[in-house]
């Protein structure tokens, strides 16, 4: 994938290399992208209308110039990870769903879990609680 001149004129973020998303054994998602930011104005030439040069930086010290000949670069809007914005099924079907919660009956405003027998803040015993 290469960058067009119109994209080089307007984009502020560029990605280098392959952008990947990995799902771990417990359902965690790790996104691997190398994001380079624009570091100046796009340079164009009247004698070569298709040529351009964009200065970019990565981190504090790494600088580079993106040209029309750079392969493996794309703008952030055309990132292949955006095409698959939905989370994988492994993340959607978690083994342990979040614990249901309710307001404390004592009026202290604390959200407590359904398995808690009494609120530690106001010492009120909850009627909805299940004692394990």
C-alpha cells in the first residue's frame, strides 16, 4: 500500500509496516501499530507534479521523510485494522461476565455487588443480597 499525493497533503498520522491485532488466551486484545506523526509541511515540486515529500517523526528522536516511493506506509484513515473494528468473538463471549450491582439500601450512594450481605460504609444489611 502506498500513499497518494492527496493523502500526503491532508493526513497527520501515518502507519509504517503491518498493523496487527492479536487476541490473547484470556481474551485481551493487543494492537500493534507504528504511528508516525507529521513533522512539517508537505513539499511538492512544479516540475514533478506527482512527487511529494512529507517529514514525519516517531517518538522523540526518530525522523524520516515519506515519499511516493515508500512501500508499506499508509495513512491512519486507511489502516486495515479499521476495516475490522468489531472485537473478536473470544472477547465478546467472556467466561466471567461483570458482577451485577445495585444501590445500597441505606442511601449512602455506594454501588455494591449482589453477593455482598451488608454495606461497609453505612452498615446497612441489604435485602437483595445472597449469602454464600
